């Protein structure tokens, strides 16, 4: 199914991937279609996308657009979000046992 067909077959309650900016990154996200107007797809987070091509109105270079939420795409979004969450952990504040448990989960480095 082509992307234009996929957009036309979306229904309220469907999950969609939102690509933001260029390439895959931590600004990408998953959301749910809330409703439709004659020309727009409106998601539960209030974002509005054109029904014709799935892009935001006037987004310019850093616009957003809808993509199929394939498992690969969902995994890429989840991975990027987890990487951002790990960046904000105050590792020095964690108990030694927790840090050692995390270390044991990570790949061994030479």
C-alpha cells in the first residue's frame, strides 16, 4: 500500500508515527489519530496534518509529517527516547548496587 493510500485509510484511534525535522531522532514520536476534518488529520496531542500528504501546515524545513508506524519505526523511536532519558539520569546519585547491575547489562569494553 502506498503512503497516499495509507493516509486515506487512516481512522480515528489509529497509531501513527510523527517524523520531526530531518532523519530519525529523539523528536520523532508516536501518537493517535483523534479525528478528521475535510482537509486535516488531527491527533490526540493537538497536531494537525494535511490529509492530502500527511505534512504539517507551513512547517518549512523543520516540519513534521506522518509515517506508517511499522515495528522497525516504533523501535527506532523508542530507542531514541530511551537514549534521551538515559542522558538525564544523575548516575552519581544512584546506589552502588544499581550502578553495578547496570554495568553488568552493558556490553563488555576492552
